[in-house]
C-alpha cells in the first residue's frame, strides 16, 4: 500500500512541475513576442527612413 502512495505522490509532483513549466513557458513566450513586436516596429521605421533618404538623394 505504501508503494502505491509513493508512486501516486511522484506522479502528482511530475504533473505539478509540468503544469508550472507550461505556464512559465507561456509567459516567457508572451514576453518574447512583445519584444519582437518592438524590434519589428523599429526596423519598419528604419526602413521607411532609408526610403525617404533614398528619395531625397535621387532628386
């Protein structure tokens, strides 16, 4: 009977740790996506500025 309880407790710990890792990964993924959007917007602004400079130089 004791072996079954220890086994069930081990499975419970594994499930809890997997849930923690899942939600931690989800929050890190959200943070990385936000940072990626910031970098993307900065690159778009730089690209627009480069095109404006090229137009001014072409005149």
